C-alpha cells in the first residue's frame, strides 16, 4: 500500500506538473559544422602543367618559391579555419630521392609522435601516393607525398588552426572532409 502511494506522488511523467518535462537548454551549445559538398574545379599549376582538383568552396593561391622553381599552392577553407598547403617541386633523376627523403622527414616531424595511418596507392595518371592520417588532435591531421617518379614531387599538409587534443572529436568531421578532398586531388591530378 505504501509503495502505491509513493508511486503516485512521484509522477510518471504523463500526469502532474508539465514544467517537469519542459525542454531545458544545455549549458553550452556546440553548433554543427557545415561542411562543403564534394564539388571540385580544376586548377593548373604552371610551369609544370600539373592539373589539380580543388573544392569549389575553397580559395586557391599559387606562388613561386625563392628559386622560382617550386610552386606553393594554398587551398584555403576560410569557413573551417583550415588550409591545405601543397608544394609542387620539379625534380630530375639526381634530385628525386633527396627531395622525397626531405618530405618524409617533414611528415615525421609534423606527426609529433602520434600513431598515424598510412594509405599507399597509385593514381590512374601514374603518380605514386602516400597519404598519412592521424586522429590525435594535432594541427596537421592529414599529410601527403606524391611523385610521378621522374619530374615532379607533390607534397603537403592539411593545417587546422583550431586543433588541439581537446578539440579532436569536434573537429573530426573537418579532418575527414580535408582527407576526402586531398584523396580526390591525388587520385585525379595529372600532367
């Protein structure tokens, strides 16, 4: 008899005070990140003639290095506070291996001791590609190295300005989107 009386006093959510069931705002709301579609446009990096696809939601700037040989391609996503930095380096048989070794050292330094995932693949146009991905919340979650084996080395990194180990979960969709765009670029680039 006492149990029945307590049950009716506690309420079952269907009767009693409606204010008990009213929605309550959370202390802090986290807005959903709006990611761009996977729509791409082609850009040519001169003087190499390399054609790359970039997301239509991104802006692209190309500039020469101090020697005038290599090109720096900055693919910016201003709404996501992120940039893909790409370097297109002309090589020959003598310089190919040293440039690749230099870029691999740079990738290792950027990983900051995290445990990466490595994706090796060849593109239809003959480029050998390495995509290095980490989910550790560092500012450089996606890095890449690509070469045609004779005249070009293409390397780069996705840089997320807001990345920290604390923000890794909330920035994961942006990291995956950057990985998607880089993967598309590597698969479709050609001379």
